[in-house]
C-alpha cells in the first residue's frame, strides 16, 4: 500500500521515475523545474531574443514546445522572455514515404502548429539543393554570452517593458509564408528524385543517418538565419544524448563530444544550438506527455523497422537501453560524464586562427602537417631524454654496453 503513494507528498502515485515516486503535481513541478533550471543556469538566451524551436513531432521535441508554450502563458510564475518560433523539416522523401503519406503528415503538422500559436515554418528536406554556398562556411566570430552581457540585456528588457507599460502579452501568429518552403508549395519532382538518388548512393545505414542529420541541421540553421533567429532549440533528451555520446565515440568523433552533447553548440558562429531537454529522460518525457496530453505526431524515421545490427546508431541504442534495464543508473552515468567535457581549443591553436573546417559538420579539421610535426617533436624530445639517461650511466649511445668506463685498446 505504501508503494502506491508518492514519496514527497504521499499523494497518489502516477509517475515512477528513476529517483523516486511522484504524484501528478509534484512530477509536473519537478519536470518544469528541470527545464527552467537548465535555461537559467546557462544564461545563453537573452530577453527579447528570437529562438527557433526545432520540432520533429516526436515526444521530446513536442514536450519542449509545450514547456515554452506554458512558460509564455500569463499563468506562469516566471514567464519566459524570449520570442519563439517553430520549424518542421519534412523528411518523408529520405525515409521512403509516399506522396500521399507525406501530404497526410503535413496536414497533421499544420493542425498542431496552428493550435500552438507560435510563428511556424515548414521546409522539405529537398530544399537543401537550393541553399546558398555560404551555409558551408561557419562564421569567423563566435557569439560570446558573458554574465555582464546577460545582466545588461535583462536590465534593458525590463526598462523597455516599463516604458511600454508592462510586459507584452503573447499573441498567436500564423505561418510565415516567406520561408524557404511552405505547406502550399511542395518540392518539385526533380528535387525529390535528386534526394532519393543521393540517399540511394549511400551504402550503409550508418552513413545515411549521419547524412540525414547533417542535411537537417544545415536546413534548420538556414531557416534561422533567414528569419532572424539567433538561437535554435532542439529536443535532445538525456537518454538520446547518452546514446549519441557512445555512438560518436564509435564513429571516431570523440574530439567533438562537448559540442555534440553539451548544452550549447557554438560551432556555427552566428546561430547557437541549445539543448534545454538534456536533463529529462525518455521515461520522464513519456510520462509527462501522457499525463498532460501533449500533442505529438508519429512519422517513420530512416531506421524504422531496421534490425538491431543494421547501423552503429541502432546497435549502440539497443546496447544502452538493454544495459539501462539491468542497471538503472547507466544513462545517468554516461550523461554526467558528458557534462564534464570542456570545449578547449586544440594545442597550439588557441592564439592562432581557426584551421580548415569540415564542410559537413563544420568542425575544425586536423592539419596533417601540424600533426606530423607535433609527433616528430614529441619523438625527438623523447629521444633526447632517453639519450641523456644513457649518457648519465656512462654510455655514448642507447645501443652501447652500460656501466664500466672505457679502457685503452691495449688492455682489452
């Protein structure tokens, strides 16, 4: 009987999280606090700033949009002060959906976005063929959000609201038709065929998932730049980030884990990607969406119905989730490890200009000549130390016989 009661308030239990049992009200308070604390702790989103919410229709991104919607309502204790917008990327062509299924999904998307009331933009994945070449070049100057800049922005925002006679209320918006692609303008058959050929040319499912993620990111960032958004919110949960950390290690991307799994990703320069849902597990997201009727849309992904060993992503996901069922602290341990990663510049590159970047992920590439020179210097330094150690033992070189001083040739 005691197991059916919440730990904190002894009310009826409705959510069983990894840490404790919670009733409906306590679970909601904890869930909202995690989201607000993640934003308040980092202080990267300034008051009045335009933030683009990357919504895929899935549970985590839907819960993120719902948190922002409730945070901007008049009933919220501490209202959020940024200006949100929503973007949806139609990936039906890459996932093998028929035109009829894509049209049905887009109709559901339109219905949900209109009920939310934020400015919204829909763009098909085929639009990547029309992006300008500038999207492959990151901005040279990365934005810096210091504590003093945040405080001055808050003071300026409060003064502006005081002059206007109070905070502005949130008003529903409609779709911005000036976006790259809208629901009324479908991609051409040539673009769809070109995208299908592109993905058909990729042999492995692992490479297809990486390609899809890269194209999606470039498209969302382009929408943000066109419409004046300086931040992009993604719905990456704690579970998803733990899987992503292990996957990137297996893919050889360990040097950029701090950017790929941290709260903020500043590699793109003028637009910063933030992950406010990184403290929520998928179990908590599922409970919250179920209890509070958060709308979401199911769309098949590129790895839907794929076997466990079809790709590194699927294999690592199955491994982490299976390990989590046996050891409930697995995901939290991996996640806490990712929090300790620091975005430090490479050795010897802190003062100089940034090196060449990858055209796909915009990460700094390893300079082959500098790496070879660094290895040579390390080997040379190691050789000098080893030679000095042998000389102190009385030897002329590491291959000679140690210990005894040299005698005249006639006495040998």
